[in-house]
């Protein structure tokens, strides 16, 4: 086996692999850029969802009832 030929072949394979990796990385960057650009105008929310006015009103009434009963020493049934 010719060692010089084996080394040349390995370097050629290494070059092909590096080019393939570089092209895949470019695809990933392009995909990430399109995803972030389409979401650029949309603020991402994290954590809890916000309540609508009707749901907020129902929770408020329920908690007022809960704390009134708690102050008077009674247990609350929902």
C-alpha cells in the first residue's frame, strides 16, 4: 500500500467533508434567518398566558369570595 496515496486520499476526503459541513451550516443559518425574520415583528411571550377581561372578572369574584370566607373562618366550596 502506498502511504502517500492513502494520505492524499484522506486529505481529499477531509476536504469533501469540510465542504459538505460548510454547506449544511449555511443551510442552517439561512433557515434560522428566515424563521427569525418572519417572527421579528411578533413579540414572543413567555410564561403564563394572559387572561381576558371576562376570565379576570370571574377569578376576581372567586378570590373575593374565598378571602371573605377565610376572614370569617369558614371553608369555601367552589
